[in-house]
C-alpha cells in the first residue's frame, strides 16, 4: 500500500500535476483504486486536488498536486553534507571534485549507453539520472527534440550556489549523446526542474 502512495508522490513530483485518469494509468489500476490512494495522501496533507484550468466542453476535470509538506518525502540527505563542501573547500578544490565526479559518472553511463540509438540513449540517461536521485523523465518537446527533466536534485543547494555540477553534467550529456544540448530551465533560477533539450546530431535545437 505504502509503495503505491510513494509511486504517486514521485509521479506528481515529476509531472507537477495529474488527473485521476493519469494517476490510474501510471499505477495500472482502476480509477477507484487510484482514488483511494489519492484520498489517503490528501488526508495526510501530502496532496491537494482542484479543478483543472481547462477550456473545453464536458465534465470539469480535477487535478492533483503535491503540498509543500510532501517535499520531506523526497531524497535530500546529501544536501547538508554537500553544502558544507562549499564552506570548507576552495573554488579550485570544488572544481576538481565535481570534474572527477562527472568523469566517474560518464564512464559508468557510457557502458550503459553503448550500442543504443539516439532516443534510447536519451531515455537510458534519464533512468540513470533517476538512479542517482534526480527523478528524471523524458519529454517530447516537438520538432523532433527530446528533453530530460530533472525534478529532484539531491545536491540542489550546492548546484545553486556554485553551478559546478550543472556545468559538468551539461557537458557530459553532450559528449554521451554526441550532439548539442540546451538547458532551458534551472532550479537555481526559481524553476521547478532542470530541463535539458537535445536533438540527434545534424539537427538544430530550437
């Protein structure tokens, strides 16, 4: 029971909001089954429901969103420790630290991406980012482009203060995908996520 509710929390974290039908489809259960879990999350103060802002005919649809209290349910155990790095390491030491971290991740990721086509590499990168605490999803953004959205950064405080891990991650994505990657949103600039947009090499990201 708890795992289903944790799954819903993660789904709403990534989506921002979702309808009952979307939650049910994600859980692969009936709407009634999904509703029981959503009502339990509402009762716990972790989710809220409101009419969707839709301009179309038919019965009004409701959407579910997380409350601020739900933030305590997502991985952030690294933040206190990594924040201390900024205070106790010089800029050069931090730069070297995150460069070594990125190089280690890139070696790990490259093995998992070997032999995959472009779209499969993008989707595998999102899965790998999720394994490392980012809660990532792939979104089709039109004109043949794909985006990887990071909805939870386990080192968000350090990333916002220094930008170093983000720069390394951006460059790593370009090398692993062999194409230009554009970061269109960043949590350090008050966005809800960090979004990287890319197209297969030879096409231009709009």
